[in-house]
C-alpha cells in the first residue's frame, strides 16, 4: 500500500481558508437577513459563488497538501463538478438562512442536504485523481467523515441563523464561530482523506490529461483569497451604506415628525392648534352625518388671566397656561380633542351620547380650573367661562359652530363668569345689534352728531391740534372717540 504524507504549510493554509470561508458565510447570512426583494436574491447568488469557491478551495488545497510517492494530477471535468457541487450546497445554505423563521425540522433537513453536498464534493474531488486501481476506503472512517459533514453542516446552519442579526459584538462572535466551523469542515476533509487507501503499484490516470499540481496550490489560494476578500469587503461596505441610509432615513423621519408637530400643535402647551382642530371637527361632522350621534364644541376662555400675566410676567403666565392645559387634558376621553387656539382661549371637542352629557363635561371643566394653581411659588386663582354649541343643530359648518360657541362663551362671561352657557340664536342677534349700535355711535362721533358731547374738563391736545376730547353718550371714550 502506498503511504502518503502532508505538506504542513499547505495544511495550515487549508485551515485558514476554511475559517475565512466560514466567516464569510456567517457575514453573508447576516447581510441576506436584512436585504429585501431582488437584492436578497443577488446576495444569495453572489454569496453562493464566493462561499462555494471558499469551501472547495479548502478541500482542493488539502488534497494538494497530500503527497504520494507517485506523480499526481486532477481530471478537469470532475474537479469542476466538485466545485459546482460546493456552489450549489452553499446556495442552498444561504437560501435556507434567508427565511425569517427556520424551524428545527428544517434545520435538520438542511444539515442532511448540506452534509451530503459537502461529502459529494469531497469524494468527487478524490475521484478526479482517477487512480488505477481505484481508491479503497476504510468503512469506519468513511462513515465517520459523513457524520462529521452532517454534524458540521447542522452546527454551521444553527450558528448562521443565531448570528445573522446585527447585535453588539456580533462580529467578534462570528469570528469565534468561524473558527469552530472551520475546524469542523477541515475535520471532515482530513477524516475522508484518512479513509483513503492506495494499493501498491497504483498510478494516477489524470497525470497526462488533467491538471498538474505544480504551482496549482498558489493559483487556487490567490484566486480564493481574492474572491473571499472582495465578497467580505462588498458586504461590509454595503452594510455600512445601509446603516448610514437607515440613519439618514430615521433622521428625516424625526425631522418630518417634528415639522408635523410644529405645524399641527401649539408650541407652548403641546395641544392641537387651529389647523388640527379644524380637521378634527370635519372628521367629527362626517362621522355624525354618516353614523349618527352628536358632539359638543366648547369654547373656553380663562377669567382673570390677564391680571396674572401683568402682575407676574409672561413666564408665569405661560406656565399657568401649561398647567391649565395639563389639568384639563387629563379629564377627557382619548378620542376627544382639546386645542389651544390663541392666548388664553381653548376649544374642547367632545363626543356625546346624550345632550345632558355636555352639562356634565362643562361643569367638570369649570370645577377643575376653579381649583388653585401653584406656579413658581405663587398661588394663583383663575376661572373659566365656557360657551357650548352642539352638532347637529347649532351650526352647519365648523366656522358656524366655532362662532356660535364663542358667542355663548361671551354670554357666560356677561352672566357672571366662572360658568357655561349653551348657544341660542338670540345671542347672535343681540351681538349684531350691539355691534350696529357701536358702529352708528362711531359714525355719529366722527360727524359731530348730537350723540357726542364735549368733555368740559379735558384740555386741548397740542399734538393733534384739536379741541377738547369728546365721547358718545353711554360709551367710554376709549371705545368710540
């Protein structure tokens, strides 16, 4: 029987190539897990070619490391067939780990298929020697190599599935796993080589027509390292590009969210503003028109806010508005809307089951605001006047609903403040009459009508070069003249 030996340097190279190929496989598994659509398919195909070449080159360099006392060569057709088997096995493995969920039964089936593929690659490569007489394999070691191939494949699939997500220290974990996988693959190869027995007087039939071994190890090594390096570099760069794109997309999303927040919400209280309130009112009207029901629009204005603002400053006034908004916001349902539309004016849109529920809601808001507020060591007391308009019935458009609720709010103020009032059509009539009277008095004052009298105690205004100030009967000078 012919006795062979190994070139230690090539054995070491085959181990390193196996580890590098294993790391490439784990990195590709992670890259494929995050890819979508056509990109995922391209990564599987390109990765299968790269990974297949890596696994095959480890096997081929290991065979080149084996030396017999006879000259050796490799049949080109069988050698290329073993390479094809390695590529197909790699494609199957990458396709398997590309699934979001991989059940245990599927992992076991994949391990069996990959083990058969790797074993086929190895023994097809051995057959490429075309030894005469044929190679005699030790049954025990032959079976052991098959078991190692299946076990190594199963372990590789399980590790690839577990480490395909980007987590802290994932590259370090992949490096350690690649070492384990690499030695498992090498163990299968050299167990299979140990199972081979060459009869005394055997010769290699591929010496004359096949690939010669002179310099072939260096060529295979250079090509393999180049392919694996390019694959890894492409994967790393693509991963970083994807991470940068995701970061930019997240930043853009955050910027859009902030712009929407600024466009649709009050900057002081964080409540919806006029624009968002108008949209909510339109939605509520469409819902009532199509499904029935009713809602109330409550126009709320704080009583006594201006003296607080004047006495303690705008910073205290702003904090008071925030506290009022927070207290009111905590006491209505999630689908209701509380908006600040300017100054100390708020609007509450609340869905109702019954008209009487509006009274309950308004009473609760009056009671809540009437409780003292502690703002920057100041105990402050304000109240609220609320005007209520109901839909349907008290307006056909949101503008009418808001105007009617505003009129009802002023009626509540004129009735003594710190309360609420439902809109009635007479409120708008009275408001129009008062406005018309005011306009008539203004016109009369300008024209010097008898409605205006001279203030005998006032002095001429040198800057305006006019006589004593005049005002209209029953109207203060600041409002008319």
